């Protein structure tokens, strides 16, 4: 790929966000009812290619159950309020009542409460008892300490999630988690992320992960790009990971690793573009914070919003629009694509002539440089909601 000269001694690649591309119709169209948007990971089938982000303002045991019943997968944050407090309801009420000037500092104090290991098993059991697939998230730093409690509770899908996760973490202060060894010893599928480049995705695939979370810093509640200067526009990040998957598929003799686009999506059209760029599913958070059932009471925040030393996220006010069902599968009373997200995906696939997600990954896309960039899209959203916001 041609590089652009940034200045003497530095070049860079051109990268694209969702607002920079459009999906090109094929020679056929289909009835939306004839389109399948289901996907499978390991032994589990889902009617919606959806993971709900491990954000305390989005996924509670109750909403994880409802999302599971609707056909998706809710990921519970095991380092959040649900494992620090036996009853997080008053804490969530307080967070919703905080003024902007004091919110970050007070959230740091609230999240200083230690994780109670017994609550890990209790929360997973609450979800499992409802008969839906259970998924829970830990950061790499906490995985070694708490993973046994997670597995003993019977989690179905284990998510190891951080701002950036690599297969080759280097530390002079502690022994880093050996992902390849760790994953090989587990009997459950492991999803790892985030990452945003071809080489990192390829290395993570070699660890044995069942899926990768692709995206660094695109979420509305995440300020990683501003605080750290780190990030890759989502369309390019997903396409690069899809290229790594094709390389690894040949290298491994046919082992398929799922790509999950994580963040930067506010409408059904954005989700459709993520799949067309090569994703198998999407992880969204901020759009689901607009649900009546969301635990954030009209707010959401990322996993690093309360970091004790370097917070990377914002507590974002959002407008409550409707139920989880209306947001995910409709019917939608608004015309901007922010509700019935997966009806939008289904209709996009039908309009462009593709019958399932694997076919849709091969859709032609076109660069539309006159459209707004991803960064401007984030600014114009004004609370509409973007993605996971890990920070």
C-alpha cells in the first residue's frame, strides 16, 4: 500500500473510518426475510452477531439475560461494580447524579472498593440460571488471579479485554500473562482484544483465541486517542485483521478466528460496514446505554474511565430511546438508524444482495472521500452512542 509523506523522515498509511466508505450494491437484491444474520462461535449459535460491551452502564446480569433472549451475547465486566458491591444499585444512582466536574474523581473512589471473588461466581450464576450463554470479561492484569473463579462458576465464553492486548507483553516488574499457554489450558472459547493492526491480530490468532476484538479508541465514552494518541480508524483496522485471518487460515491449515468489531458504531449502517469490511460480529456499548433497561440510568462510561492514575474515558450522558428489543430488532420509531440496529443490517444485506454474513464480508466497498471522517462523526454524534469505550 502506498504511503503518504507526513514530513521528512516520517511516512504513514492512509486509513479509513466508517464514514469514509460505502457498500456497493451487487447485481441482485433479496427479501430481508431470506437473509440470515446469525453467527456461531465455538459450540454456540447466536441469532444476532452482537456482543454487548462489558460496560457497567450497559451490561448487568439482568440486561445480559435480556440480550441473550433476544439472540445476542452480553459480556459482564468482572472488574466493575457488579463484583465490588453486593448491591450496586445505589452506586449507579450516585454516579448518575454526579456533576461533570467531580464525576471522574468520585468514580475513582467508588471503583477503589476491592473485587469480592464470591461475587464473580454469583453474577455468572445469575445469568446462567436464566438459560442463556454466559460471557464475562477480565483485563489481562487480573486474569491470572480471578480466572479460576470464573471457570468454576461455569462461564461459557471468556473475554480477556484491555485497551490494547498483545501476545508479547514485556515487563521488568512482573511476569506477564502467557496467552498461548493460558488459552491452551482452558476448555472454553476465549475472545481477546483490543487490537488494531495486521501484525498484532496475526500474533493473537496464534495464541489460540477463538475471536479477536478489533478496535482501539473509537468508542464515544473512550478518550484513548486523545489521552494516549493511539488508535486506528475502524474500517482499516477491521480490514487489516481480516487480512491477518486469511493469512492465519492458510498457516494453521484451516483454523478460523472470528473478528469482532469493537466500537465506533452508532447505526445499523455502521454495523453493516463493519461486517462488509470483514467482521463476523460487532461489540457495541454506547448505543445500548439508550435502552430503558440499561443500568446506567441515562449514562455510560468505559472500563478505564475510573483508572486511578490515568483515566481514559468519559461519563457520557445519553438519551433513553426505547427498550433493548426496540434498539436491537425494532420496531423503530425514529429514522436515523439508531434503533432496530440489526434490522438495519439485515436490510443492508438484502439491498446489496447478500444472503449471510460470510457472503457479506466479500461485498465491494467504495471510498467516499467527500464524506465526514470518523473523528468528525464521533463529534457530531452528541450522545447518540458509539462503542465499548474501554479507554
